[in-house]
C-alpha cells in the first residue's frame, strides 16, 4: 500500500469531532490511511490502559478509606465501651 500525497485539509468548521480527529491522524500520517488507523488504535489503547490504571488506583484508595473508617469506628466504639464500663 503506497501512501497518498497529502491534500489540502477541508474546512473543519463543519466537521464533527470524530471527523476532525480522523483527519488529523490522516494528515499526520501523510495520507496513509492504514498508518493513521494504527496510530489512532495505539493511542486509544494507551488511553484505555491509563484509564484502567487510574480506576484500579481509585478502587484501592476507596478500599483503604473503608478500612480506615472501619478501624476508626472500632477504636471509637472500644473507647466508648471502656468509658462506660
């Protein structure tokens, strides 16, 4: 597959965001649609991996928060039990 020669970009004011992104990848890859598609997929996968990493980190932080809260409540309950005993 031979890359096509770059062409003048169309007026993007009427294009939607998907078309603008696709055009940007196509221009960056100098008209090679296959290369543009592979770059777009690689970027999407990188973004997906980053989102999953952040989600796992957030889940761990939430879990730690529940553990800390439960521990704090248990300590408070024990202190109340000692005070009333």
